[in-house]
């Protein structure tokens, strides 16, 4: 109830109740003032109760706002923890990826090394086979030279030359091409 309405109502009731007292009382205004004071005391109590209610409501509202801020703070902390966990997970995954890439590169290096060693081994064996082929060619040429000198007659110096009656040019070395070819094919080239 509004305080002015309360005072008005109390004053009116006192006046109505004071009319019969005017006849019995000598000081009717004293009764009116006493009634007004009583009404004002009641009004003051009601206003005090209203102010207490308002203060209580403001205090409760403050507590609720504090709970909201505490909740938001807690949510922020939890979100921060989750972001930290996510970043740690990403870092761990990147570490694993780097380790895997390093391992793969190491394996590729080992395989490359094996290929190079195999190529070197193959080249070494090819070189040995070529040496054998050259040795066989030299041996065949030497043999051919011995056979020209042996078949060319006793008086000539025909070592390593073809006989004159063969139709070949003079002083040309005889190379056994089928034997050379066979040596090359045996080398695996």
C-alpha cells in the first residue's frame, strides 16, 4: 500500500472515530494528532518492511549474479583445460608423425644403401666378367697367333699374321669372333 494512501486512510478513520469523542473530550485535536502519530508509526513500520524486502531481494539478486559469474568462470576454466588437452593431443600426433617420417626416411636410406651396394656388387662382378672376357679374348688372340705361326710355315715370321694365300690383308690379327661372342654371352651382358 502506498504510504500517502495509508496516512490519508488513517487520518480519515481517526476523524470519523474522533467525532463521537468530541462530545466527551475537551481536546479533540489531541486525539487526532495521537491517531496521526499512530498511523505514521504503522506506515513507518510498513515502509521499513518494504525496504528490508527490497534489500533482501537485492542481496539475493547479487548472490544469483555471483553464481552466474562463478559458473561462467568454471566453464571458462574447463574450456581452457579442453583446449590445452587438444593442443597436447595435436603436439603428440605431430611428434608421432615426425617420428614416423624419420623412421620411414631411415628405412628408405637403408633400402637405398642396399640398392647402391647391390649396384656396386653388380658392377664389380661385371668388371670381373669383363676382365675374364678380355682375358679370354687375349687368350684367344694369343692362341690364334700361335695357330697362324704354326700353320704359316716354318720359315716365316708369321706369328700373329694371316697366311698370304688366305686372301686376307697382310699383318691383320686373327680374332676368333665366335669365341669372343661366346665369352660375352657367358658374362651375362
